[in-house]
């Protein structure tokens, strides 16, 4: 895994899971709702986490839509998995992850730069290092 960006410190999944709900918003994905803050956040979150903490980006097909997440320190880290069980969930949780290798550009296809920039800034602030 590559080194973390200096402004966020080392990778800590629990710390990230605690910070992300306050970082996600309508500015980071148009599917966001207060009841399901992780909704629509998978691709932009995977890209931001990749850029801040390294690792790889992986994806799994849900119907006809790709779900993106990270692979860090040799294991799957799906920081938006709460979207599958929250009220208003658009998709059921994957029955099994395919772990298809992906990359940043693929994850950000169709995502406005302003959403990426908003999430990165909000997450760095929420991590408060």
C-alpha cells in the first residue's frame, strides 16, 4: 500500500467510518439523503480513499450498475456498505463480491470534479488531523 496523504494520517477503517457520514452530502453525490447518507457515494468515496490512503479500487456488479470500493492491506474495505441496509436503499447488499480490479478513472466516470473535490475537502476536515 502507498503512504497516506500527510493531512489525514495512516489508514484506520474505524476512524474513516466515523468521519464519512458527516463528509457525505448532496455536494458529494446527488443520491445522498439524510436517511441514507452513503447512497450514491461508492465511486467518489472509493476514489478519494484511494487518493488519500492508497491501495486498490475494486468493483462488483449490482444489476446493471457497478458498485465501487477499496482493497487496502490485502482486504476488501467497503466504506459505503451501509447504503444497502438504510431506509430507501436502491440496491440490496451484494450476495458475494466479485472484487473486479478497477482504477480511479473508471470509478470517477461521470462524476463531476466538484463532487470529488467536495468529498475530499469534507473528509480531510472531518478526519481533523
